[in-house]
C-alpha cells in the first residue's frame, strides 16, 4: 500500500524510493516466478544495497519514476546473472553467483528478466499490485478499478481517466486510515502512560529519562507524558 502512495506522488527522498523499489522488486520476482530456481530475494537485497551505494542521489530523484528505476535494476540483475557474478555487499571476496551455472534454468530466468519492459511492468503493477491494494479498500474504491478492467482496449483515454480516479481513491483512503491509526496509537500510548504512572513508583530520574527520550522522537508524546507526570505529582502531593 505504501508503494501505491509513493507511485502517485513526486517523492524525492532517496531512502523512500529505495525501500519502495525493493518492495516492488520482491513482489514482481515472486509473482512472475523468478525466484523458482536459485535466484531469490536475497540477491535482490544485495543488488539494492549496491544500488544505494553506487547510484547518485540524482539517479533516484531527478526522474522519480519507480517504473523506470525498477526495470533498470531488473536488467542489471539480468546482466549479473548472465555473467554469474554478484559481489557480496559486505564480504568483498565473495561472489554470491559463483554457484550459478550456465544452465537452462539460469538462461530461462535471465530471458524473463530481460523481457520485462516499462509497459509490461506498468501492466503488472495495475493487475497485481494496485488491484491487491484496492481489495483492502471499501467496495466503492474497488469498483473503480473493476470498471477499468471491464473496459475494452479501445477505450484508451477513458481507461486512463478511470485508473487515475481509482488510484487517487486508494491513496486518499490509505491516508485517511493512516490518520485514524495514528490517533488510535496516540490514545493507546496515553492510556499506557496513565496505567504506568498509577501502578509504578515514579522517580525523578526515571521521569527525566522518559521525557528526554520522547523529546528526541515525538514531540506530541513528549508533551503528553510530561503532562501526565505533572498531574501524577500533583495528585500524590494532595494525597500527602
């Protein structure tokens, strides 16, 4: 679901692009049965580590098109597979493809990787990834994507319009659910703070440790915990 949101916006954060790309690559490798032989997600992870290391920031951000990035990396993996060479990211003298032989299975996988084009990748994203994301949404959102698949290939512009509406609906629903989930997490954290402060003997040292920790991570939780601590101290003072 995160990948759908990122595909619909011009994010320029290299870390987000890399993590989303890794997610999409693993997904297509699995659905296209590219990991049936010796090739696995482990090799994809190593390739992503090298991509983050060797590719410049501009490669990720100047044209933040995840389809272009994914297809480019799949073709890189194809070249490594044909050459039977993939240097381990941590152990430099280790070649993780050294056990790969120029077998029919290796050639078959390499050919499938090379045949993946931008058009094919886009179709896969729509029919597999985005469709699965839509199934998690309310029926009204899913019906938009069903309308896209029910159209004939000659309804070109209309299908694009329907797909854009479906994708926007998925993103909007996901963002709305994220906000609701964040509120739920916040209220749960508040309840945990109150339970903790009422059942535990708080000390000045423990309170300062927690307050300083929250100050570095989340300002809202920091203010909430500080307020609960002061209320707890005031209550104990009146009891004394």
